C-alpha cells in the first residue's frame, strides 16, 4: 500500500475505504473484475501536459477524451504525458496514478461522467489498491480544482 496515499486519505477521513487487491487493477477492465463493479464505475485517472505542465483528469471508466471539449476546457489539444515520464511528473507509476498526494501545484479536474454513480473507484497509489468514494467524497478527498466536461462515449 502506498503510504503517502494512505496518509493523504487518512487525514481526510477516507482511509477506511481503501481496498488492497490480490490481482492487479492496472486497467479499467482489471479493476472492474477485482472490485466487482462495472467498468464505467472505475474512476480512471489520466495525466496530460497543458502548457508543458501536468494536469490530472479523473473520468468514468467508459469515458473517452473528446478533443474539442478538452480544448474548450484547457485551451490546447489533449496530449497525455508519455508513459515513461508519468511517475517522474505526477509521482505514481502508470496503473496506480491517482488524484491523492500528488505534487503540489498539479491541478486535478473531475469529469462529470462520474456524477451518475453513487460510488466510484479510483486507484490509491499503486496497481493493487483502490478506494471507494461517492463523487462528492472524491472531490473532497482529491482537493479537486473543480468539475469539467471533457468526455464522450458515456451515457447519462
């Protein structure tokens, strides 16, 4: 378990929602199988470069980034951080990227695609740990900058 994430969530009253899994949750599909929920209920955390700086966007597992919506929100085309630079820039390796305990100054945005669920499941710092939260709790736990609408492919 990632100690930094545990302490981050504990200080906000959510450490009791963390689950350690036997198998990897490194993809939306694997996470849904391990957690026992739909792929849509997985809160996937993606990292982008905006003006050469990292930005985190958390979205529903069935959402895909819509280029025009992303550009309207961030004033640039979506460009994900290269896989080999993710850990260096956001502090977590691919498969465990989460919006908790990231370096100061990295904005976190939550996509509205997650608001349709009672409970969503983001990773908690590594590829074997998740946390179960309501969308409102995710907003509080992550210290998100706000909600955005940058996805396509999901249905209300």
